[in-house]
C-alpha cells in the first residue's frame, strides 16, 4: 500500500514539474469546444442542443493528447522494467500511474466544463449532469486510452495509432455521457444514463489495469 | 427455373433502380477484385520462396 | 482417451506452419472453385430468376450481397477473436497468422456491407444513411478492423505484432455488444431517426435460396482468401526456417 502511495506521489510530482503540458491539454479542450460556435453559427437554440455533445467530443480528444506518451518516458529510461520486477503487482502500479494522470489532466477538464456549458447556454441542471458524467467517464477514457498507449509503446507511429485504436472503443462513453445531459434536458432524467456510465466505470476499473499490464508485457518483452 | 425478365433492357433498368443495384454489385465486384489482385501481387513478390516451399513438400 | 490424444496430436501437427502450408495449398483451390460456382448460381437466381419484391421493387436485389456481407463482417471478427484467444492462451504461431490473414477480408466485407446498405437505403427509406444501432455498429466494426490492421502493420517484431493484435481483437470483441446496446438506447432518445429495419419475413422461396447460396459463397471465398494469405504469410515469416532453407539448398 505504501509503495502504491509512493508511486502515486512520485507521478504527481513528476507531472507537476511538467505542468505546462497539463495546461496544454486544458487549453486544447477549451479551444476545440470554442471552435464549434464559430463554425456552426451562434444561434442560442442550436448551441444549447449541441453543447453537451461538443464538450464530450472535446474531452475525448483532449484525453488522447497526453496518452500516447503515457508510458514512453518510463519505457525509455527503464522505469517500466523496474516496475515489472518490483514486488508490487504491475496492474496496481499501472493503476497508481493512471490515477495520477487522471487527477492532473482530466479533473481540470471536469472543472472547466461548466464554463463551456455556460457558453453553450446549458441549464444549471444540465451542467451538473455534464460534470457528473465527465467525472465518471474520463477515468474510462484514460483506462481505454492506456491500453492503446501500452500496445503502441515505442512505435514510431504511436501518435497516430493510439487514436485509431482507441476512439472506436470509447464510443459508448461518449454516447452515455452526452445522452445523460440530453435525457436531463428533455425531462426524462439522467439517472439511467449516469448509472450505465458508473457501471462501465466499475467494469473498466476492475478489468482494464490487468489488460494494460498485459499489454505492457507484450510490448516490452 | 424461368428467367423473370422479358428483355435485356428491363434487366439493366432493374425497375428504375438500376443505378442502385448495379452500383452495389459493381463496387462489390471491384472490392473483391482488388483483394484478389493484391494477393496475387503478394504471391508474385515472394515467388521464388513460394516455389521453394511447395517443392519442399513434394519431395 | 486414445482418440482424443490422436486428435490432439493431429491438431498440433497441423498447427505447425510447415505442415499447414501444403494443406492450405491443396485446399484453397477447392474453396475458390466452390465460391465461384455458388456465387454464379446465387447471382443467377437473385438477379435473373427471383421476381420483383412487391413493396421494395427491384432495389431489394441488393440484399443478396448486403446481408451475406454483413454476416461475414461480424462472423470474421468473431473468428479473429477466437484465434486471438488461441494466440494469447497457447502461444501458437499459426493461429496468429490466421487471425492476421482474416482481417483484410473482414474489413472488405464490412465496407461492402456499408456501401450496399447505403445504396439499398436510399431507394427504400429515402436516405443513404441512418444512425441506427445496426448501421452505427457496423461502421464502428469497420473502424475496429482498421485499428487492428494499422497496429499489426506498424509493429515489426512478429511476435509482438501477433500478441498486440490479438489483445486488440479481443478488447474490440468485448466492446462490440456494449457499442451495439449503447447506440440502441441512444436511439430511443432520438426518436426522429427511428426506421423499422425488421420487416415481415415474407421472402419468396427463390429469394431465400439466392441469399443462402450467396452467403455460402461468401464463406467459401473468405476461407479461400484466408488460406492463400496465410500461405503468403508463412513463406514470408519462415524464410529462415529449416524446412524452407533445406529446400533452397536442394535447388
């Protein structure tokens, strides 16, 4: 347990030293979401309709940014090798790493989302559902993305490969997250959608770290 | 089994849906041909090896 | 007991690329011939003999390729997932090569299913495309095939390429039902796009026969193409193996 905490603390520290990279992810998220009104026109009714979807797509793309390099540095300097040999099971180490990654890249997105929601004229209730969905959904995006990152470790084309592999697998999260906001707006209640998202979150939280660890083994053999 | 059509023109027109029907069958044929040609090209590139592999089992 | 050991030893014998190579070479012409004959028969019935559909007119003749292609696209992905399990579980080389040689054919059938579906949808529903659960899942299946092929061809080390591809194929196979149901539920939210795809099975006997023949022809085609491709893969990968080198020395 203490090793786990140590990895988490270490990763947070490392990421904090590279905080300009974190700001880039957040900036990307805000910029992408701000492009849509410019392309589609500023009709408030239209913006309210597409707001949640746009924020979700932007979040999906933003989480992809840092992922391709998630394990790269550890792979190059041999840390990954050390982690594989450490007494701590690799899936747990992976989980600690991803937790740090999520805290530093995805949580800022979730905090910035309400501002974007206001830009799109979403109601307060809709914004609440949007943030709740993002908090449940972004960990899944990180976990799925990490599978892609682990499989493409050390490949020259990994920057292009990760999105191609990962995006189709992330479709359910997108549908459920945006669906929750839409269901809330249409008066149906977001409960079922958020429950589905929570179920997906739990399933991935349990299954994905082992899959990621396995993928890392395949890639670094 | 009797042929349903009374003339070649009718057959090609497909009751007014000719563009759709022949568009579907044409592109499918192209896709299959592309795959077969790609495979033949691949076999030709490794031709000497293929011959060697086939002979390895004949003897 | 004795039979199971014999069966297993035979299985392992043919799981070796060196022994499977000539077997595949003997088998594929038969599958190819069967595919041609069955496809010609199926097309003759579907395009020449079967009568016009009362409700859809002649546009329905597209389903003679659309439905078999859609079946194949899903079935080939399942077979790939099966070979992926073998690859990861038993570390067999041949299963990985089979998985790899099926992928382009699966992607081809997925493309054909999408294309013919659009051409069927336009005259029948009045639109090229609907974001319905089946169509959307088929589109995402196409992306999954592309991702698999892209990953495999980006990795030079064959063992890593096999195992990474197998893992992606498996993760994709687990995801397909999740995708299907999430799109389905999403669709109930957007009632504008509801088009009933399930129609009464009032197909004439000739139509059913034509579709069945085409479906079997697609099967035979897939097997023949996969066998030819696996032979090419075996030759490319085993060029330094003893059974190929010795044959070269005999030249």
